[in-house]
């Protein structure tokens, strides 16, 4: 029977985030559908005791850990070294890891060191008489393939948001610490964030808030109200911890010398030439809802939009609810209600 390992990292506060719990749930369910081979959890980070205790009762046979100050920050050399020794200690044939930036960055390198293979953008795992099959996206997730591999170990990088997380199950599965040596010459010195807004892309947020170019267009009084828009959006984001997305038109304006929202970059762009995030809900504001933008919403099940134009794209079957209203007024009211 093939051994399965869920390989995850605790957050800075020592707890496990949603993507990690999804990977643990996927490993557990895969083991059950394969007829119950032993499955393990591997953890690495500054300290793994708290995370191990929070999932020790969810059925894993063992919990392997690598911890220490040198494993606290995401860094290729230390993360790959920790992941490699954990995979070797567990003797895992199938490794399920969450598609966070931290694990996605090292998955291919670790697979290479182990003589295995890695696949990212995995959205489903299935036991089949002919082996384990995965569904994964290719070509910016526009093409979905169902595929299998014979090579082991096989590292499966699970797309965050593609399944339910494992429920917290505190318990004391045996925690086995594995010695690891952090490699590499690069060290993390700290975070530097844009002056305004801080971190606004939050892949595991419940809500995606999309800002469109309308925020920086002349409004009813004939004025551009971009500074006011910035404040309203940042207030909303800080109150809801929503993730921020943007239309292409809005992020492109920076290069054209027009009014912009200072905290937006091209990383925020959602759509055909942007990202396809997975959040349970989305709210589009001052965004027309044209197809090249909405195609980036295909994994967002509950959609709402605020637009002055009752004939905007969202109203043509692309959103569940369209509020025909001035987004400035709605956001003022919404922020008041959230206070
Ligand atoms: C090859 C190609 C690839 C593309 N890829 C992408 C992509 O990845 N992502 C993407 O987003 N776009 C993409 N586009 C561009 C896309 O077609 C649209 O041009 C773009 O999404 C429009 O952005 P927008 O809706 O923010 O702006 P606009 O079309 O200018 O819409 C602004 C909206 O704001 C509304 N509005 C203004 N003021 C208010 C107010 N006070 N309250 C409420 N509503 C208000 C207006 O009614 C209007 O509907 C692509 C285009 C091409 C050709």
C-alpha cells in the first residue's frame, strides 16, 4: 500500500491555515478511498507543536516535524531541505501539499531531489482500480486534465479553495522530530510592503473585492474621486480582511499617467490575462464585467456587483445580484455598518 503524507507549514502564530487543512483533508480522504493505508502529517516552521496538537486526532498515524528559527521564514534552501527530510522519514509515495506560495515554490525541487515528480494546480484526487488519478489545471486553468503517474514519490500541490478543510481534531499523534540542515546563502531580512495598504492579496479570504476602473473616472459632480476611493476600499479591506482584485483597465492606468489607486499592482489583476482566484464570494465594484475579466471569476460561486449601469456585463447573467447604485455611496454605508 502506498504511504501518503500531508506536508504543510504552520502560520506565523503556529496555527494551521485553511489551505493546510484542505491538504490534510485531501490526504486523509485519499487514504480512506485507497482502503485505509497509514497516512502521516509533515510539518515544518519555527515551531510545530501547536499545529501538531491541533490535528493530532484527525487520524494520521504519525506527525513528522522540522522546527527551528532558520525554518520560520519562507526561503527555498531551508524549506526544500525540511520538506525533503520529512518526505524521506515518512517514506511517502504520495505527498499532498497546499498550493501556497511557500510550498508551491519548493515542490518541484523536492520532487527532483527525491527522484519523483510534482504536479501543481491539483483540484481533486481519486482512487481508481488503475491507480491514483488527479484532476489538474493547465494553461491558466482553462484546460482540466484527469491524469495519473507511475513515478513515486509524487508530490501533489493542491489548489487552495478546491475542497473543504479538515475539521480541527486536537489529539496527540506521536510527533517525531526530524533533523534538518537549512541550506543556501540567502536569508530573509524581513517584509517590505507598499506604503499604502499593506498586504491586500489574501488567497484564503472568504471574500474577493474587485475594484474596477470606474473608481477613478469622473463622477456625478464632474470630479475624479480617486483619493476618496482609496480610503473607502482600504477601510473596507481592513474591516473585512477581504482579498483585493482589480480589473485590467484599472491596473493599466498607472502606465498611462491617469489617476490610480496607489496600492494596486498587476498582481491584483483578475481575468483572462490575470489570476483566477478561488474565494467563496466575490463583490465587483465600478467594474463593467466584460468577458475577459469575468473569466477570472470562474471558481467564485457567489457573485455580486455594484454598478451604476443596469446594462453592465454583470447584469447579463454573470452575477447573482447586481446593485444598480453608486459604489461610493454603498461603500460609505457598508463601512458604517461594519464599524
Ligand atoms: C486580450 C485581452 C485580455 C484581457 N484580459 C483582461 C483581464 O485579465 N482582466 C480584466 O479585468 N480585463 C481584461 N481585459 C480588458 C477587458 O475587456 C475590459 O476592458 C476591462 O475588464 C474593463 O475594466 P473595467 O470594467 O474596470 O472598466 P470600464 O469598462 O471602464 O468600466 C467601469 C465601470 O464602472 C462603472 N462605474 C463608474 N462609476 C461608478 C460608480 N460611482 N458606482 C458604480 N459603478 C460605477 C461604470 O458604469 C462602468 O461599468 C482584456 C482585454 C483583452 C482584449
